[in-house]
């Protein structure tokens, strides 16, 4: 079975590609709009197709590809067009592919973020209205992608939309690598980590997806993990693995997030990626020479969240990335529908993955092998 995979170079997409390669009879074909993002998947023997991000309509699926799995999401303007235009172009591509091959089915990976803003103690079900605030670009684009795809003709018969909660695991930048790096650099400040979440391992999401390749069922499903934890419990697992740094409470740190603060957070996420590039220091210093001192300091605080241009915090520094009010709020969804329709799917608790996370940490942040 040949499966088209869009976004296969990201954390969850790459996890799924590895699982598909290990499965019998599954042949993943990875479609990517950027050769720079292929360092992970390129190490495997598989078919990789490049396409221009601003023209997804130019992609033509082979007639023997009956299933498309989409992890891709436009986070920023690319190829001269907005995220919204990319979403609309991708939907047109899917529509044409379906017209050409009426057997085509789509699995689209969305996010629990479509439910923003969350309500304390409330479990959102799949029929809840999707009305994220205007300042939450990520959630709004996730909603836009879902709506564009579900608006295609007869979508309810051939589309499966999944909304995973907080996903963690090897190669996960946000909820694994960033936490390891934070504690590895020193203490981590927080205002409140009392918010409750339902974390799910990327390996379990991939396991569910592989099962759907052979037993496809359309619908919209929340995908929570098997347990409800506070952020403090979740963070503690990563702190214990790193065995360095402490959680330091700063009750004055959390403030309501303005639109400017939200977009600054998005820019910081982008900068976190860019700062890993070898040329970052050289380029940043060159630009800084042409800016007034006050401007340099302002950009440091806005984009980096602290006052230095070095790509890593000095040992013992206090990481302040987790002071947001976000971590004091519940983000809970109902898993009743997926449990009823897929009773054989049993995601595993975080404790079952602790040893694997520890092996991954040794492999990624020391010179040990990932065995």
C-alpha cells in the first residue's frame, strides 16, 4: 500500500514515517516543500518528492496512492503567500486528487488547539464550536485547515480528522527537546503549572494511524492521552531525566497575554529554530552593528526572551520561557468518541515511556547511542 505523507519531516510526521517503514506492506511517499527540513527522513531509503510551498496544486499523486496523511501546517508566510493561501491551495490540490481518484481517502492531523480558549474543568467534545481568539494565529489556522478540507464534496465519507492533545516523544521540539534543553541549562521559572492536560505519546498516535491505513473510518476525533496530569507532573518527568535544574516559582511572572505578546511568542519559537543554524551568530552580530543600542536590547527581549545573542543560555541561567498563564489553565478534551469507536486503541501512560525518553535524552544530548 502506497501512502502519500505531507509534513513527514516534522516530529509527528517523522515518527509516523519510521513506523510505516517498519510495517509490512506500507510504502510511504514523503512530499515536502523544503529540502532543508529533510535531514531526518533523508537518512532512510524512501521516496521523497519536493514541491513549491506556494503551489501545492502542482503536486500530482500517482493513481495507485489511495491514502493521503497530512501533518503539514503553514506557520508563516512562504513562497510569497500567506498561511491562509497555502491552506486554500492545499485544499484545492486534495479536491483535484480526489476527483482524479475517487478511492482517495484523507487523514488530517489537527490539534486540540482548535478549542481555544479553553474553560476550567471543561471537556470539549468534537461538536463544540471552534472560535479561537483573533490573536491565536496557530489555533485559527488549524481551524481554517480543518474547515477548508471538510468543506470539500462528500468529505464526511472519505476524511478522518484527528485532534491530538499535548504530544511528546523523541524528536518532539516543543514538548520534549525544549524541556530537556531548559532543565539542561539550569533552573526553570514558572508562575503556575496547575493547568491540567492529557499528554499522549507520538508513538501511540502513529500506532493509531497505522491501524487506520488498513481499517479506515471517516470522522472527527479528539485524541487525548490516557491520564490527566498537571503541567507540574509532566515537567517533573523531564527534569528527573535531565537530573539538573529546578522548578522555581515566580508568582509575579504570569500576566494576561496581549496580541503583541502572542506574536512575540511565535517569533521566539521561530528564533529558537534559527538560532541552531551555524551562521546565526555571524548574521545577528552583523545586523546589530547597524542598530542603535536601545533597538538591539529591545529586539533581544522581544525575540529571544532575554538579553543575549548567544545561541544557548549560560549554565545555571534561569529559563523564563514557562512563565505564561497558559500553563496555569486546563486544556482538556473528551475522549468518549474515540474510545467508543476504536475500543482496541489503548494509549499508554507517560510512565510507560520514561525509559525511552531517558534513552533519547542520552542519545540527543550526550554522545551515547540510542539503543
